[in-house]
């Protein structure tokens, strides 16, 4: 979704994640296109359309309502017939104009004022062989327009052939116990994609969603700063050792500050050892000893429960993770020290 040679950031909103219960996490798939969580609104209409012409509307295909909340009392059958006839003619006119523009897949934005699509309109769309997806949320509009390369049509007058977009395939697919609509093969593809996460229950889905988000954030870190360093607490231990050596050459408050930074950095390997079920004090002491002997890539191997060359195990992390942690921690400390003039912070 980005050009790695030019760009230095990733907008995670360009990756839409849809969660569907059913199947296993292994069934999770990446769709190079657009996926809607809702199924097609048609009852007997088409469920699969090739060479689709897609239109995205923001007006409702249902009988108009009055601006004020009032009631219309119909006293006789002739008036009732006239009301129904007018409604039928009004909806048929809208549907015919949509069909005339060459549209065979219609996307309708969700409306808070009235139903976006009436039952009679659904019946007409079924007869005209137009696939309809309704109740598209307002927050999905930007992603939809970017993916399909279309723009929302706010009124029937602007519903023309040039405002439609093409796609190879639009189909309703079964995902577990529910259905969703998938659009693939856009004529003007946007730099977006969708991920359908599958899981046997809600907890599994939420966990998979968090894991994918974490993985995407790691990739974003690498795009922002393209450096990888050893993991397993190795860089923190090495920096801590270097800071401690430098602190020993200083005197006064400076030396104390450098020592504080050096001790703080050792918290990371200490916590890692603790979480891995190892003896934190013994592990950090051994790690410090290995680094003193010149083994700069020695880190905590959680699988083996020992100190090994962590690069050989392919345990790496983005540089931005470590630099951001140190920068943010330092800024937090400076902010606390500024309160009530504890320390006069001069850069």
C-alpha cells in the first residue's frame, strides 16, 4: 500500500480489518480489494456480478418524509391507493435512472433520518438485476472512496455514467455463519487492502486483531526508520554498560545522571528475564558479564532460558522502538522535574 523507496510512514487506516466468527485463525486472508461486513440487501437479486459498474450514493431509495414530525391521516381507499401509487412511481423513477446510468452494483450510505432502502425499492432492484449493499457507515466512506477510486453521489441528478467505477468482480461470499460482500479487480485500484480475520469465538478474534495490529505497527516502525538491531535486551545492556563506563570518567551531578540512565536501561533485560520465568538478577548479571567480554549481540534467549548470541536466533527489533522509549522516558522525567521549579531545565 506504499512505495518503500519514497515514503517514510504508513497510514494504518488504509488497511481495513474485518472480524468474522467461524473457522480458525489459519483461515484469515488478505484481500486485495474491498470487503463489506454486511451481506447484499437483495432478496432474489444477483449475488455475483462480473464486470461490475459500481455507484456509491448518499441519498435514500425510500419514500420521502416530511421535515417536521407529523401524521398524515388517510380516510378512504382511493386516497390510500393514490399514496401507494405515488410511492411506487417515485421509487421506480429513482431505480430506472440508476439502471439507465449503467450501474449494476449500488452502495448506499447509512441514513439516520429514515430507511436507506425500502422493501419496494429492493423488489425493483431485484427485477433490474442490480446488486445492493446498504448501511455503509460514515467512517468507512473515506476508505471506500480511496479503494474504489469513486466519489459519493449526493443526489439523483448527479447519478451519471462518469461517476461510476468499474471492478472485475463483486460477489457475496460465505464466511462462517455469516456472509459478506467482496469487491476485487478495481479498474483504478487505490493503495489499500482488507484483512478478513477468522476465529472460532469472539475472544480469539479480538486476540488475532490485536496481534495483527502489533505486527502492522512493527512494519510501520521499520518504514519510518529502516534499521534493525538485536533483540533480547542486548542493545539496552550494551548502552547501559557504555553509559556506566562514561559515568565513571565524570564527577558531580553529570556522573549521577549518567549512572541513573545506565541503571534504568537494565530494567528491560531484567523484566524480560522475569517474564520468561528466569532468575532476573542472575540472568542480568551474566548478560552484563558477556557484554563486558565484548559479546555485543549477547541477549536473553527465552526459548532456551540462557544467554546466547541473539542474532543467530534471528531475534531482532526495529531501532525506532528503543529510541522512542528512551526519548519519551527522558521527556517524561524532564516534565516532572519542571514542576514547581525542582530543577531549572536548560537545554
